[in-house]
């Protein structure tokens, strides 16, 4: 085996290791860039409405990714590299000779500025995977000094691209299997949980969700998407799922009180973003929605609220009731007191906790329970 072939096999091995999580994708891309005589290797995801859920580029400063978005780099109407790559068949390889180089007077000023600022005028690219709502592209980018891609460079790219595509597909498959494994683990723990995408479409769920859906009182599926039976709560749940899928702070976007249609007998839905590194090629991070009876944590929440916010005993009891999902009127009925008194306690609790709603208070306490 020649030295060149051995080097290429080493690059292929590194991408296979990246698919299994043993090395980073940027490490693998770095070897790909060197093998093709390029300054930068790139794997980019392109979604609808010019979305760019991921864009990994080696030997580029961190701000280059944000600048790329600001310049409209993911928009095929602005970036002809994206337009031509998106129109090409999977596996087809395009180089400078397949489209005009940047720098023409009719080029968008912002994108031309990005190409010049980061010195990547020459490119060799290929669409690796074209799926529903997502295109995964591979590229090698060269500086002015490195010059155009020649026939030999294109051969090296063509030699490596199918293996990189296979590695990406392997990682996607493992991510799907990971969701199934997670569903199984939660089922073993007797937890009612849904795994959803950012639109609320259910990717997996545990057996304990079955009674909830059959009852049709708190949650339901509409066209395969998770929704709350109470319309107001459904809007909140959808918003929390979207927030989590887009990388909400701390992974936990929040908790939503799920009432029945009459506004009684609440459940609590904790919304958690699954780790991005487990799903690097997804348009959005998958989201875990855990549904439980809030009374499980009421007393603990009351004790925690006292410690965190210096509440009085009466305020702590009301705080625990709020975490259980009870409304002020329901708390008043439980405590045998006037609803105006409860509302006064609620206002003081919000002031001490620095929140403005029951949802915010529940989310703040649940992060620490």
C-alpha cells in the first residue's frame, strides 16, 4: 500500500470513529482538508427558509459561522454554491469550474465580503444526503494562494466523499437508535415520556403514555404531534418544545401545567432538550417531555422555596400548591381561605422569586428538585 493510500485510509478511519463518537467531526474534517490540499474542510446542514442547523468548518475563526449566516450564506437565492449544490444529485462533485468564481459585480456584497474576509474563494463540494427538509453538504475550501482544485484533487475528494457520507448516515442511525434506547430506559423506570422533534412530532414514547392518550383528558396526538387537550396549555407546551429544540438555556426549557378541559386535575410536563452531541445532524435537538402528577414534588418544592426565597410558612405552602399545578381558587379551596389572600401570597412569592408567572416559578423550582 502506498503512502497516499494509507493517508486516505487514515482519514476514512477517522470519520468512522467520529460516527461512533470516538473523535470529533472537526478532527475528521481536518484530515479531510489536508488530504485535499485545502485550508478548510466543511460539513454543513441546510434546511428550509435558509436555516443552517449546523456548519462545521476547520481552520476558521469562530465568528466566521455567525458572519456566514449574517451574509445569507444558507440562502440559495444569495449563495450560488448553495443553490447549485442543492440542485445537484447526491454524490455529484462540483468545483470552481462548475460555476463562476466569486468577485463578480452582481455578487451580493455581504457574501462576497465573507469570501474575501476569510479567504476561501475556491471550493469543491458535494451534497452528501438530501432528505426531507435537510441537505447535508461536504466541502473543501481553498485560499487564493492555494488556487483552484485540479483533476487530481477532485479524485481525492471523490475517493473520500462516499465514506464520509456513510459515516454521517451511521451517526444519524445511531441517533435514532439512541432515542429508542432512551424510550426503553424510561419505560423500565415507569415514566410517562414522549420524545419529540421541535414541531412536537412524536419520535418515540413509553408505554405509560398510553393511558394518558386513551383518557384524552390532558394530552393527545394530532397528526402524530403532541398537544394538550386544554388549548391554552397546548400553546404553552408547543412554545416550550420549540424553545428546548433550539437550545434553551440549561437544557430545561421549562415546565407546563397540563389541566383538563375544565381546568382541573392538573398534570405537569417537564420539557428537556436532549444533548446536541447525540444528534449533531438533526435540524433541531430532540426534546423529552416527561408527564407526571405534580403532587409528587409539592412538599419538596415548598421546602426548597423557603430556602431559596425566604418565604413565610403560608407562602411556602402556596408555593408548593402552585408547583402541583393548582390555581389560586383551587388553593383557596384546599386551604380554606379567601382567594384574595391566596393571590396576595402569590404576588409576594413572585416578587421574592423574581418571576412573573406560575410557569416561571414551577420551572425555576423543578430545575433544582
